[in-house]
């Protein structure tokens, strides 16, 4: 790859990364904390591209001035150094990010992985009165490891996406992120009660309902999948940050 | 691949030289002239590729909409996006070392005797707050700046594992097991120093054959700095993409239930998690969280995951081969792996 092409690739990757970090696109892949670093990285790549073009032009001008010497090695200045062909691969993430922008992991990834529920030493008290808004992971953790204390007799609201297991049983799922989407893990809650007749995987639902003491075992890792008794389920728009916790 | 690099341009027109032997340089210069027609074309190829993909966006999008393909792409893009800032950081540092820090600084900073320089470089790894993507270009720059290879390699192995960010992440990921942080620090430093001493004893200079690299001296400082940044991003970035593709393939193709089966046996589980760390190629700032999530495995097995990962994995192997040469990487990687596994098993038995 010659320097002009390298400058173009650097510039485009810089722009793609900056664009992803200024919109919510980056939230599909990494944690929000990485945003400032992504902005700096994008800016550095753009500056590197501009610097490459600038020094390239200067070298060309110098070469033209020194052209009287004939076939000097400076005649190759603009193009002499080529990066190995592996550099071409950088075009792939560029295209993937600009043109495809793959979605955050959904039901397919969620059902391939075991539920990532871990016992916590203590669960904080919940606000009293009214409808309780809980994260899927928070509900699942309390239901599985706190025996549903504080959850009984409460109206609970949760948001997540639908995933169906092999038997077609519906689960409300959220992915949790430690660092980037490569390590995303699902938390699953099995839905029972009054559900819409057909549930499409990956649709986002806001479910209202009550605690259920029933549990299932995750076929992948043997983790606990608590149940949730749904009284109302409404489709909602996916949140800008699809991950939880 | 790396051999397609040609001779560095010289602002002074002084012909070939620098890193290259005379014959080598001349041959490369001929190669560059022979490729005259292709030289023009790489910008053209890039333009055509970009245009084609834009035009065919709809059919390509349809082809990639299968869940398996989508999950592959998500993991692939996520690894690249996650690693890019740290790669850029490492590349900037490496360019700064190459251009602004005089070689005499390292001569003064490190003990004269390599046997002593190794542990100093190992502990020095604490100061590079990044992951392994940053440490490869920095270690490459150190070697070119005349640091004894044994010390530079120790730095390469220790920096991504024992810097404060990674240790903090480990502490956060294992809230119930603080001894995990200590075990990781001790085991990683031990392996790094042992590898340094081993290289000093048995290593041969001819194994380490860094691919030709443009010589930036003779240019202005600005030109040299940005030239080095551009070169390293294109180079290491390309290999990062290779590693990300491998890890994405593994993540979206191998079923998790296979791991379950391995967790039962204590010996097998250590080996399996070590191997998994190699294949997954997760950034060292993130691997503690992944290890924490592998709850079915013993703490010792997870320690092996944390010690092996920052030292050798698919993308690191590709990047090491690019920086130090393939002959080096082929010898260095298996020994590092074996030593890391052995030391983690030992550290696990003593500390965990």
C-alpha cells in the first residue's frame, strides 16, 4: 500500500471512530468510559493522515527541485516505502464500522452463552411503594440468590429483549458488558403469565408483572434462570445503551 | 508479507543504507522500480474497493444478516474498537521513544549487566498503563534504541500484566479474592523475568530479525515522528485485525458447553483456560472480567488465563512476528506459554 492509500485509510478509520464516538454507535461495542479515549484515538489517526499527506507533498516538491540530478533515489521518495500487504486488512473494520455497523449482541449470542448470574454478598434495600423498576440482572440476582426477599407482592417493571430457547420458551434478556462486546454475557429471566401470542426474538419489551419463585436451569452452564409472572408486555424502542451493569 | 517493504526514502538522497545491508538494499531498490506500475495502483485499488462496497451495500448487507455472521462481525468490530485507543497510545509512545528519547538514556537508566537489567525492566513494566497492544510497539522501539533484547522482552511480557490499570481491573473483577491480584502480579513478573534470563542465556540474535523498517533519521523530527506513527498503525493494526478475526471466529463458532466439560479436571482446566486465553486474544485490561465470569473453573485455572493472556495470544503472536520476525515468534511463543502455565500452577498452589 503506498502512502497516499495509507493516508486515506488512516483518515477514514479516524473519521469512522470519531463518528462512532460522537453518536451512540460506540455503545454497541464498548463501555461508555472508553469514549474520551476513542475520540483522542480518532483525532490522532486523522492528524497522522494529514501529516503523511503534508510530508508527502513536501518530499515531492523537494524531489521536483532536485530533479536536475536525474535518476536520484529521491525520485522515489513519495512512494518508496510500502507497508506489508497485511495493512490492507485495516479496510475490513473500516467497512464494517461505516457500512454495516453490526448490532449489539442479541438473542443468538444470548442463547449460546450461559446466564452470567453470580451470587452477591448483599443486596441493597429497594425503594418502598409504587411500581418497582428493576434491571433484568438485578431482578434475576435477587430472585436467585436473595430468595426474592423485597420482591414479593410488588409490581415490577423490566426492560429487555426477547430470546427463545430451543423449546421456544420466551426469556427476557439483557447482555452485561465488562469491557467490550467480545466478552458480553447474558442475564436471562424466563417469562410466564400473560404474554403476547407470538414473540419475535430480539424485539424489545417492557414487561410489568410480579415475582415468581419458580426457577429453571440454564442448559449451557447450569446457572439459575428465575421466572417472572407477566401481567402486561409492551414493545418498546431499544435503549441507546443496550447493555446492563 | 513483511518482505514487501522496500528501502526507506532518504531526504539527503544518500542512497540505501541504514538498517539494510548493501546487497539487500540494492535488491529492494530494484524491486521498488520493478513495481513501478503497481505503485500507482494501490490508491486506485482502494478507491475501487470502497466504491464497489458502497454500490453493493444492499446485497452485502443481506448476505451478512445471518445471526452467526452478525455475531461474528459484532465481536470483530468490538475487539478492534476496544484495542484501537491502546494501540494508538502505544504507537505514540513508541514514536516518542524512537524520536525524542536519546539512546543514551536507556543505557544510563538500565543496569549494565543484562542479568540485572532484566528484573529492572520487568518492574519498569508498571509504568506503561495499557494493554498488550501498546507494549509490542514500545518493546520494538526499545530494541531499536539499543536496549538489550532480554530486558526489552521482559518489559514486553510484564508491562501489559502488572500495570496499575490492569491490577485494579483484576481487583474489581475478583472482589471476594484479593489474593488473585497478588498472584497475578507475582506470577506475571516471574514469567517475564524468567523469559528475559532465558533469552539472555539461550537466545540468538539471528532469531530476532525485525522486518525492514523505514529509517526515519535524516528527516526532521516531525516527519520522523509521524512517519513512525503511520508505519506502526498500519503494521500493528493489520495484525490486530488478524487476531480480532480469529477471536471472533472462536467466540461465535465454539459452543460454550465444551468449556463446561473441561472444567471438571484440575489439570485439564488449567491447560484449557491457558489455551483459551491464547485463542480469545482479549485485551489485558478486560481479561480479568472474563476470567471472573468463568465461575465453573478453579481460581488457579483462572490465574493461568490471566497470566498467559497478556503474554501470548493470537493477535500478540501476529504482532510479535511483525515486530521481531517470524523465526523469533515461533520460538518465543511456545516457551512463554509453557512457562506461564507452569508458573501459574505453582503460584496458584502457593498463593490461592
